[in-house]
C-alpha cells in the first residue's frame, strides 16, 4: 500500500514539473526551430513460410557379400602390388639403363685411353727404332771411315814398308856385296878348286862387324875348298862398314846369316 502511494506521488510531482516548464516557455516566448525532419522508413520483416516435408525414411542397405568384399579387397591389393612392382621394374629399368650407359661411357673412355696409350707406345717405338737406325748408321759410317782410314794407313804402311824394304834390300845388297868382296879378297885358292864348286857358310857377327863364328852348312864336296872359304872369313876379322848400320837391320839380317861362297875367278 505504501509502495503504491509512493509511485503515485512521484508521478504527480513529475506532472507538476512538466506543466511548470511549459508555462515558463510560453511566458518567455520560446518557439521551436523548424528543422527538416528525417523520416525513417520502417523496415518490414519479410518472412516466407516453409513447408516442412516429412523426411523420407532411409531404405535399408542390402547386406554386403563378404566373399565379394574379400575378393574386391584382394583385387585392390593385387592391383596395388602390381602397380608397385611395375614402379619398381621401371625404376630398376632406368637404373639398369643408367648403369649400362655409364658402363658404355666407361668402356669408351677406356678404349680411347688404351688407343692413346698404344699410339704413344707406337710413337715411342718408332722413335726408338729411328734412333737405333740413326745410331746404326752413325756406327756404320764410323766403321766405314775407320776402315777407309785403316786401308789408307795400311796402304801408307805398305808403301812405307815397301820403300823401307827397297831401301833395306838395297842396303842388304850393298852390305852383302861388301862382305862377299872382303871374303873373296882374303880367300886363298886351293889347288883342288874347280869351276862349279860352292859352299854355304853360316857367319855370326857382333854389332861392331867383328866375326864371332863361321860354320859350314853345305859342303862343296871338297874339303880343301870348304876350309879355304872358312879361313877367308876369319882372315877378314871385322867388317868395318857394318858399324854404321841400323841396329834393327843388323839384328834382322847380319847378326847371323848364311852366304853362298862361289868365287867368280874360278875358271878351271
């Protein structure tokens, strides 16, 4: 009751205050501004009535054949395995092709390297053969020159030997005639000496030309004639002209020599 009275009093007070305010405004002469009014159109809510159709009941699914599902699963598994096997075969095929290509390249590289090594070996062999041939040519040329030089030296030596021989023969002949003449000049002819008698004496001398020994090598058949020839050599004693003879010539020709004693004055 008290709450209703309070609400009523509050409403009365508000009404009195509102009327007081209106009176004041009229007295003062307040006039409201004419401002354009903005009209707000009301928004209408459109609604469409949807008719809800009854939901169709789902038909029961037919029962799945267990064997068919199993076969289908096996087929799918088999197909997957075959696909995987095909993929692996393809990978293996590519790997094999790649490996074959690498082997081919490697074989080609080895073939080229082998050919290069063989070519180098061939060139080296050719160079060695050429060098060997050149050295052989040089050797043959050196041998040919040496042979020519030897032939020339031999020819010169022979010529010198010939000249020396001629000179020696001339000297030997000269010394032999000298010895023969000296012996004949010291020979005493025996009464039994006849034409055609001759004796071969072996005479031994020393470098001064002195007679060191006399021996009869072949007798004339007449002892008196042989002794007379032997005594003629001893009578000479020394062949003075042999002192100036070349020692080599003396040793070779007159150290020990044989002489055919055949006097020229035998006429009977």
